[in-house]
């Protein structure tokens, strides 16, 4: 008989047939030797128990229990079992011996060195040496149990992570849902159990849109790992929502259309963004209107001051000059008083001229932006003592009056900042153009602006410059330059016909 080629089931059947013969076998009989051969050829723990004592154990059982043969034959078999598992193990063994249970049962043992191991066991009644006995087959499944426990922990962790994600997450295989997290209830109104096995088209408004988004995702995921877009979706109650969707393929390559999708409901967020943008645009339109009104009012006030007050002061100066020329020479006190009045009138005329110029430079209306920039640079140099050189390369002729005003006001604000904060001794101004845009660049050699100053929400002058530029589709760039100083660069696109 070739026992090495027999299966475990066949070997157990041979044992059953031999033990059922009720032969009384003395030690070292052919039957005893057969038990030993069978036990050594088995790949699992093998024992015979009689009168609540081990009569025979094979090497596999001794190895995982940690006892030698003499020790294990002398001990109570139940002492191997973890105390918490003894009652249940005894119950399972009795049920199997009575053929009331046919599947293996599991329990824990305590090894000689104190470790706890998981064992899977089957038992069957036999006759050994003419008396009833139990034949047991056991297997050390500790590693499998630990691996299974780690897998359960990993699955629980993955499930917890999925449920902690606020976006709806679903897994797809051939466009059918095979898993979903709990957030699908929040986003779409579906319980995840309702979705398993259903087509992903349930999330879209119609079949055509479902096919469209499917083509987008799968064509993109062939080339890249992830793809993100925004797309209209539908909830369980039929209401429409806008979702930010992100797809990721499972594995290095897209096979069997296995992907993971996340859905984030951005309907309210989009509405808020649109409302915010609408409010911003309304505020900008209001700002344009207010600036236009202010410029017109400044122009009107400047004209009235110039025409009314300026003319009156000029007439008064002429009268004083006439009066001084007719005063008698023997009245020096009166003559000096008249001259003092004339000087005061001249100073007042200068003040009126300065006020009207600040309200609305006549050069800007009469000669245009280039002349106004040159004059402002010269006037700034006189008032501040900072050397200011203007390089005018703008030859595009007349531009929109309101645009010229915006550029000029930005230039004025830039010079004001230089005078207040830069500690500069000189600055350079360049006004140029190309086919697409107008460029105003102002550099100084001062201490340089700090990043936090550029983005300071309390810097209303900087905000005003940016807003003026934005109204014309332009931008204002402010940065420090080496070795020291600040550069302000205004770029405004030139429209056709300007």
C-alpha cells in the first residue's frame, strides 16, 4: 500500500476501517505501526485520546504546542486549551463525535512558552487497542487568523475613511456601482445599499448626458490617473444639482472600466460665487459711476473756481496795482499796506491755481495724457525734492478721456506713495505702448515695499489703483527691485479706435 499518495480523506477512511474491526492491538503491532505511519505522513496535528489522556501525538502537534512527547502524554489535554474556550470546544467536539456537526471548529491553545495560538480541529470516534478512543486532526491557523484580523481591520479602516469623506464616493465596474460610502445619502438622497449593482446613469439627468460624461472620463483616464470636472447631476427626488466630480482609475491601467468617482455638491457654492461676482460687478459699476461723477464734479468746481474766484482775484489785483500807482509819495505806510495786500492777492491766486490743478489738471483736458504726465513729474520734483525723470514713448495720439483720467490718477497715487513711504532720492517714469497695451512704469530707489504691504487690505491707495485698472481690463503690478526700491507697473489693453 502506497500511503504517500493517499489524500487526507482517504487516510482517515483507512483508519476508520481499521479501527472499526475492533482488533485488540498490542504495542508495536502492525495496526500500531500503521497509526504512526499515517500520523507522520499527515501535514497536520494528529492525536489519539483515550480516557481523557493523549495516547499518541504526532510531531506537528508537538511542534505547535511546544511540548516534547513525554510531557504531552502526561498532561491533561484540556489544559492546553485557553480557559475561556474550553467549554465551547468540548461542546463542539461532542457534537462532532455524535455526528451532529460536520464542519471543523476553532479554538485557542496556550503553548508551553505562554503564546496563544488558534487551532482548527476535527474529531472522530475510533477503537484503539480494543477500547473506545478519539482520533483528532488539528491545524495551526494562527497566521491565517492574524492575516484575517489584519484584513478586517484594514477593511474597517477603509470603510471608516470612506465614511469620513464628505463627498459621495462610488466604485464602478463596467459603469455599475459596486461600492459606495454613506455620503451618497447626503449628496444624492440614496442609501448606499440601494445603489449596489445599479448603473451610474442613475446620478445623471438623462442617458445622453450619462454617455457624454462617461466618454469624458474614460478617454481621459486612459492617458492620466485622475480627471476632474463639473457636471449637472440628479438626486433621488429628481431635483438637479451641480457636482464637482473627480474620477480615478483603479490600478496602473484602465481595465474593465474600474474607476472610483467622487461627487461634491457645489450647487450652493456656485450660487454664492455667482452672487458674489454679481455683487462685485455691481460695486465696480457703482465705483465707475462715482468716479465719473467725482471727476465731473471736480472739473465743474475747478472751472467755477477758476472762472469766478480767479477772475475776481485778478480784477482785485489790477485794482490794487492802479491804486498803488496813484497813492501820494508822502504816505509810505498806506503804500506799504497796499503792496502787502497785492502780495496776499498774488499768493491767493497761486493757491487757487494749485487747487484747480489738483481738482482737474487743465493739461489733461487740453493737451492729453502725455503732457499731463510730464507736468505732474516736474511738479512732483519741485514739491518733494525727489529727482523725477519722465521718459514718454507714447505716440498713439488721443485715447479715451476717462482712460486717460484713470492712468493719470494711478500715476498721482504712485507719486504720493513714493513721497510718503519710499525715502527715495530719485524716480523714473516711463509711459509706452505697443500694439496691444499701454504701459506706465514708475521706479524709485527707496527702501522697497514689503510683501505684506502689497497685500494689506487696509492699503486703500493700492486697492484704488487696482480697481481703476480693473475697470479698463488692466492690471497693476507692485514689487521690490534690486538693489533697492520699488517698481509699479500699470498695463492696460488698448482698444481698437483708441
